[in-house]
């Protein structure tokens, strides 16, 4: 019996879990919130509280997926489960990282061999966490995710209610990935394990964020949201930090080594599918 343990069971992991459950796997997922247990159980995943229950499940898992973000001092999963992970013998371990590890490249293309020069504290913490996981003896696969969108995480609600704003920063682009393509790439890696591998998980079309909002409005038959210059826009520190990095992310290795074909190779196909599903 294949058993996946999802540590920090969240949005992306839930999409993978659904695919594995349909294939007859057993899937368990950790959470820090007792209130989240029922919601996790309703999807067919066995909920586990962070701590002793998670540590016990590590020893039984054939596959482990880590979705927990690091803090600025250390990786919380490695800290909490150091002993259990050292004794574990899974077939496959996946760590969900971020393309923020590359930092700012002025809109140039980056791939998995590009030196890591994070421009934010968040990116630097991810680099440290990746290095800490790579120092273990686990059969590790690192997945650097671009900006995630999908059901309940698309632009349509804000465009509909009038709260969307097109932030204009000339030359700025972002790479994106539909959550179902994250699940698909993870499934492909599980089928073709290659410990030590690192994959960028993103679509084929880095694009300015204002273009995505304009296209969403077009699909809804609404005018484009108001345009606001980046320098004068009111934004949270987290939102502004995303604009500190400008790069185009290559996904050639994902396609070549995993043999994975994107369901949604660009934001247009992804947004069209989202709108049709609601």
C-alpha cells in the first residue's frame, strides 16, 4: 500500500491528495489547527495533529510531501520531526519551495542552474530551507513553484466586486502555475523518482499582472480594472515584495525529465477553465 504523508496539508497538497486517493493510495495530512481536522477528513484524507501524530506517521509513509514554509531562523518541519525523519525510509520526498529563491533578474530567464540570489527575506529563508533539506539523507525532490492560482484563488471575484486594481510597473512580469499542474508534476515525479532533482513548476507564459486582470475582465464582459502606477499604489509589504523581483522562469526540465505536459500552458487557458468550472 502506498501511503502519502502531507506535512502542512494545504491548497496544493490537497489537489495531489485527491489524485492519489482516486488511485487507491492512503493519504494523511498534518495540521496545527484542531478546527481543520473535520474539513481535511471530509476529503478522504486522514487528519493528523502536528506533533506526535505526525512523527508517528513519518515512519509509516512511503511518500512524504512537505508544504510548510520556513521561518527566518530554521525549517519548522526539520526542527519538529528531526528524529523521525532521520529514521524514516520513504521512497520519495517532495519539498515545495518557491521561485523567490532566484531573486531579481531584470526580466531575464532563469532555470534550475541559475545562481540563487534572493532579493527578499522570504526568498533567503527558502534558500536556507532547501539547503537544510538537501543535507538530509532523504530521497529529496525540490519543486520551485511560481505564483499559484486555481479554484478559489483566481482574479474573478475581485474583478466582479470592483476591488481589483491593475498595478503598472513597466517591464514587470510574473510566472504562474495552475494548482492542477502542480499536482500533475508531483504525480509525474512520484512515477519517475530522481532523488536530488530540482524542478521549476510554472507555465509557459510569464506575463505582466495587469494583463491577467484585463483578460479576466474580458472573460466576464467587464471593463479592465483601474490602472494605478506602482510607485503610488497602496500595497501591503508582502505584495510589494513580489514586485521587487522580476524574472521569467523556465520549465524545460519539468517537461523533459518528468515527461509532463501542462494542462494550462498559459494564464488564458487556465482562466478560461476556471470560469467554466464555476
